């Protein structure tokens, strides 16, 4: 009960607008370290209006990417950021995309930074740090995220333009724009699969439901994820949910 209360309070806090005294604006600068099997570097990640830049004294690692040069950006925690690029890794990994993994040692990946990135990057963004968003969810359901190793317990929140998984477990929360979701599938009465664009392909998130889905939850989610023009499931419950709660 206490854990569930903390999750609900965290969700409520995220729905509030940022205080002007704590809000930040671009350029965002973070002191970072980059580790590799052989060596590494340290420097500054700068997120400006039109590009992401890694400034470092290591000339081989220094980079500047426009946002459409970023294949996928992952904010895995306030102190972990991954930049997957179109650059080939070379060596024996012909054609494999090169990824730059950073540990933040000065500053932190903030709510404001994630909001800023979501506004500028069209390709999928993976974020365990919640951006700013407003409004009450259309529906919510308590769940367990099933994994081979350690799962997590939390809450799925369905909004008109996004799906959010909130949990207390480090790096396990997720914020998904609907266009960052590849597909949804109700495996059975108490299991829901969300396949998202994460990593080199798609990653399935399988959730065990602690209770039945709210009426219309699945239909509305399916309709938001799939391209316009595809029919809703025959029940039409998604339309009823949207019209009842409001969009």
C-alpha cells in the first residue's frame, strides 16, 4: 500500500507545471565521462537548439550531431545517457551503429532536458526520466513488468498522446509517445505486451495486470498506436472511454 501511494504521489508531482525558479533552458550542459573497453574520455555534453555536441580533449571522441543525425537517444537515468548514431563501428562489426555511452558526473539529465529533446527529435526517444506533461490520465492500471532477471512493479498511465510506466525501480520507468510504440497486444486477460522502438530494434515490455484493464483501455491504446484509418476493435469501447473522460 505504501509503495503504491508513493507511485501515485510521484505521478501527481510530474503532472504539475515546473516552477519558474527551477526550470532550465537551452543550452543544457552536462559534465560526462565516456568509457570503452580500451580507454575512454571525459568532457561536456551540450544540448543546443539544433544540435548535440560532445566537447572533449580527446580528438577521436569529439563529436557534433544535429538531432536528425541521432538514430536513438536514451536517457536511462539522471546520470546515464546513450547516443546511438548512424556512424559505423568499423572493425569486425561492419554496418553496426556506433553508440556513445555517457555517465553524467556534473549536473543531471532533468525533466526540462527530456521535454526539450522530445520536442526536437522525431525518431524514438527512450526515457526513464519523465518530461513535463499536464492533464489527468484517461485511465490507469497497476502492473508488474515481467523480465527474465528482476521485474518491477508500478502503474501504467494512459493519456491522450502518451503512455507512461511509473515505478520506483531505478531506470525502469518509461515515457512513450505513441509514435515510439511499434505495437500493442493483449496476450490474455491479465497480460499486456507493449513493443517499443528501443535499442537496435524493438523491445517487448510484457506487463502482468494486477486487475482487469479499465473498460476501453486496450481499444483506445490500440487506436492511438496504429495508423489513422485502421478500424477500432468491434466493441468500440475506446471511443466510449474517450468521450466519457474527455480528450
